[in-house]
C-alpha cells in the first residue's frame, strides 16, 4: 500500500475508541471490528497487502494457533489509546489497554505493510514480541521477529513518499475490495475454466474414439470366423508360426499375421474366439459407455458455465473446495463433492451418480431436486433437524446450476432422505417437502 493512503486511513481510524472483536477470516486476512459494528479487513499477503471494507466476507475456518489465541485475549473488547504510523513508515501501530480489576494491560498491535516482510506483530508494553503472524529469523532479515525478543525498528525508507489524496477514505476502502475481488475473480475463472476445458477435451476425444455398434458386431463376426477357420486348417498350421496361410470355405486362400506366437492351433483359435466374445460384449454395452461419457461431458459444460457465471470469489471457492479427502478412499467419478461452511454437499453427475446418492444417503440427510422437471439430485450430509437456510439455498443453487444454463427463477424441492421413495433407477416419489426459490439472474 502507498504510504500516503496509509496516513489517511490512520486518520480515519483515529475516530474509533474500541476494538470490539478481532480474528482471522483466512490465512492472511484479519477482520477488526471497531466500536461494535465498523469492520475493516487487513489483508496481510506478502507484497500484495491492503486494507478494505466490504458488506460481507465469509470466514474460511476458525483459527486456534498461538497467534490467534493471544490476538483474541489481548484485543477483543480492548480500549484504543492511540493509533498512528510508527516513525512515519508503512506500519500502523495501535496502542490498546484491557482494563481489569487488578491492572491496566498495555498491548501494541502492529500491521506492517513492508513488502516481503509484511506482518502482524503483537507486542507488550516493553516492545517485546508476544506473537506474530509470521516469525522471522536472523537468516532472513536483520530484524528478527521472535516470541520473547525485543523488536527492532524498521530502517527508514531512503526516499520521500508522494502524496495521493483521497476524497473519501471509506469509499476508497470499499473500492479496494471491489478491485481486488474483480481481479482475483477474473484470474480464478481463467485458471479453473482452463482446467475444466482440459478435462472436457479429454472426454470428448474418448467419446469420438468410441467404435460404432456395427463396427464391433463386424469385428465379432470376423474373429469368430477366423477362429473356426484355424480349427479347420489345424493340420497345416505349424507350432509357433507368426503367419497363418488359411483356406476359406469357398476355397480362397489368405494370410493372417499374428501378434505373438502360439504353441498350438487350438490356442490361436481360442484367442480369436476370446476377441469375438469381447467385441460382442462391447457392442452390447456400448450404449452404457456412450451415456456415461455423454453425461460427464454435459456435466463439465454446465460446470464451465457455472464458473463463468460466478459473481464472486466465494462461489469459485465453493466449486473448488480445498479440503483434501483421504487418498485411500476411492472417489466416485459419478458424484461431485462440494463443501459449504463445513457441510458436505454431493451432486449426481449422471443417472448413475443420482442412484448412488439415493442409495448411500442417510435418513436425516437432506435431498434436493428441481420441482416438476428432470434435474441433478443433491444430498446435504447432516444430522441436524434445523439446517441453516443459507446452506439449503446454496445447495439448491448448485442443483439448478448443474441442470440448466437458463437465466430465470426456479423452484427446488427439499426433504429428508427418509421421505424419498425410490421407484426405479433415479425416479422417486416424495410427499412431505418444502420448496425454495433460486434466481439465477442474480
């Protein structure tokens, strides 16, 4: 951040008298609530730090590291004694006190916007480090950041900073968030769509390479015929021959080159009969493979559309959860798994996936399906009787996103899995249910 902007933000912060709450919302971003309801976010990412305001910012998880414990202990409901820039540099220093029945405890909170050494440091009244977002040793910097050690001042910058006046600091803070989110959203979309397009092309190539039923049936007949001819010409075939000279039933002679050598003609005929059987089986099950690939291709197209239509970074993060599943557990490629605020949400990619969801869901899990039309089945894994409405709405939106690309208002029914009766395949009946509206235009 520019020093001039930090100077003006500090003046804006000087109106506040108290830190009501403070915690991390992600690995490098802190939310600080001033005077009960004024929340500012300090993004302390190295070489890309910022301060911003926004209407809502989802908390990725609850942090319980030593830094977070001391942060809460020292600054939740703390009185602000002073806010300023330390030595006129890019370091916001907040002096606070916690008034108790015994004594007043002074603590400093430093937000250091210093490039690759960007940091959040908690200090006691004697400038000793209590904790820090990042610990820095003497091998990395002349200025060690280590618990229990006194913190040295940052060396003054060898230049005079330019002035960048702001008309409205609060409007600027909202604008910072919008710009960052838009840039991050565009970059994430580009990355994720490229990843999905790669998977889509791979599936489309597999689909294009599928042999037709006529071709497979022709192969089956050919190999069956070869097998019979080998038996008919067995007396003329030498052991371990690589080339066979066969005479057809009409007297026509022709040659076949084998992939490998066989000890007897009977092994050769068995090889051709096996190939014939496999070709017949592939022809019989070709429609299953076609339907499976076709469903996966359609699912990926809907996935790409959903990513491109995402309005914020939170939606992208929902579609590509960071949670790593146990590698020993084989993942079902007919089911897509998402995580919404800790709730596991599964979506069927195809009829096979929908059937698997219905079969494996527990009685209390919540089942969702678009009203009065074919759609993806969705299961929210839960044992709670009162599921938060925002979780149901987010899962319902996934149900719609992975069913249609239309921009409209849709109704989605939801009910506990125990209320759903399977008729055949993924066709079901359900009576007791609630309905929620999803508007894909917003």
